[in-house]
């Protein structure tokens, strides 16, 4: 599920660059790998554990941002009778990581790839995540190969997953895919992405699910100042995400049927969180009638409009209650569903960037083969949700700190200016402290003042914007 994406284009100015570097130091973000973990990665890159099943005849392709080289997934779509066959290859990280060894221990310490506006800190060494384990074009790679047959409405009929050797034929990006589909020049495997993707989107609406097409927040450096913009996702982004969701739902169903697994779960959002979003919508001049549900509103938004883009960014706050739920021996947990997916769901499609996916993949491979899960997987299950929660908290802390730093850089030099805003939150114990959402630029900051009018528009004066301290402060004008 999406997080806020924020990126700085151009060479960051010294204060912003220094603030991001200081943040990494303050949070103890791991920069380098232990020598023994690197040595292990080098050995496994040369001699990975390869499966016997050869699926290199299937012309897979990958769809990712243009600069991406850590390619977790490759797909091939075809017609199957009156329905469809989805073949989805997921990088087989277990072919390179020895359980209990140095590299495994380091991945448990890192948990996830960490994203900063100016760089990323990978879960696995680059020689694996961007090299030997990545599904790069024209390279034979070990993978967990999902085969999912769908009917003519794109409902799941049958699921299989097994280890296989695969070879991607092309590395595509979203814009190129969208252009080929729009121009009707795409060959069938790619042309079917729209057909299957739209059908799965209709099923999502039917079951009450919500996909947040979160725009990428971009800070552009220009003439020693910063400007805020958003890159709206293309329809192809959403269709591609539906294939990943399909695999995640299939994985959850496999593990639930087997009685042992790890799910990604999310309870329904509390009323208070939705109330805060209503105030944010009001601040951004987005009409949200009370008879319109959250899901209906999301589907009505246009991410190309800055106010709508900013609101979609804030909607990710409803996902912060998500967690990992382990179950064993047929004893199912109280919650098995993810509220935004509106179905059981598992993280299994990004093992190069997320630790839990390697374990989910192993559990699914065992379930599909009718075999017990490996001992090393079972031994890690009880502690994995806590490790993932710690890693998610760190990623969330980084995300929020980066937003604060970048927005402070965006507003630096504008202290004393007055903006239109709306108080979207007030601290219960300190009603003189709250959160204000600006209409333009669409940034959020702390506001201090007497009798803050919750949910009402007001004029606010910028009193502080300091990238070094990551602080943006306002007061009623």
C-alpha cells in the first residue's frame, strides 16, 4: 500500500542537503554493510541456489519508474479461454540469502529499504538488489512464479506458485506503457494490462476496496528557491498496482487455506481520523458532502489538480494502523482482512525492498506444494511482526521528518508572509497548539495561538521555516 512519495529534483541547496544528512545520522540509518555480509552477498551473487523448472520461454516484462534498477516483479498476461492468465514473477531473494548467516542478520536489522528525497538506503546490498537478484532485462534469474487464472470478469479461478528460472525481455516505464496502450501499438501481453487492470478495479469497487493513487510530491530547485509540484499517477500505474494486489490477495488465500502465514492487516479507520480528513478537505476547498463516503470521494478526485493531490497525500494517514498478523496451525487471527483492500491480503511482491515478503513467499511456495514451511521460516514468524513494526515506525519517522525538512526549505525566506489555511487538528490537552493546512502551497505546519478555530479557514502568518531544525511554525494573522 502506498506511502507519501517525496523527491527533490536538481541539486539540493546546502541547507537542505545538510539537514537530510543530519537526519540520517540522528536516526542511526545504516549506510554500509558489515564486511561479512558483503562477502556473503558476493558469494551468493556468483552461485545462487537455482531451481530446476525453466520458464525462460515466457516473454516477461517489468514496469517501474525509469531510474529503478531494483526490479522485484515481472509480468506476462495472456488470454485463457474466455478469461485471462496472469503470470507474475517475483524475485527469489531466498536464493541469495542464507538463513541465520550474516546477510540475513543484516536484513533483519534493516527490515525495509528507506527512502529519502535525495537517496535511498537499500535492504539488500546493491550487487544483489540492483544486480544478481533483480529481474533485469535479458538476464536469467530465479523467481517465485505465480500463475493466476481469471474468468472473463477477472475473478480468480486457480492459483499456483513455484520456483522457476525466468528472463525478462524488456524494462518498461509507466509513461511508455501508457503511450503504447493509448496508441494501440502495444502487443497483447501489454495491451491486456488495461483490460485486466480495469476489470480488477471494478471488482475492487464491488467489494468496497480503495486504491490510493498517491501522487509523487516533487520539490523542484530553481534559482536557489524551491517550488512544490505533484506527479500524478497514470492509469497504467493503477493497472499495474492491481496485478500486485491480485498476487497479494492470492497469497493471503493460500496461507489461510494452509493454516499458517503472515498477513498484512488493517482495521477500519477510527471516526477521529476520518474527521481530520474532512477538515483537511475543507482546508483544500474540496467539497465532501456528508452523504458521500470516503471511498466515493477518493474515486472522484483528480490527482492532476494540486489540491486533490495534496489531499491524497494526507489520506495515507488512514493506513498507519496497518500491521503484520501471524497465524499458525489453523488458528486464524481475529482480523484477517485489510480494510483498504477489503479482503485478506499479504505483502509478497517486493522482497528486494521489504523483509516480510521473503517469508510470505516461502509460506506460499510450501502451501502450493502441499509441504510444511521451512523450519527457518517458522522460527522467525513470531518475532517478524515486531521487527516489521519497528522498521515501519522508523520509515514513518523518516517520512514525516523528510516532509518537515523539505517543506521548511520550500518556505524558507518567506517568514512573515500571510497565507490562507485551515486548522485541521488541535491538541486535546493543549488547545492553543494545532495543525494548519495551507491552501497554497499545500503544506502542513504547526500553529500556536489562542482559541484555534478547528475546521475553519483563517489567515495565518509564517513565523518559522528552518530546514536545519525541520520546523515550520505559524500563528493566526
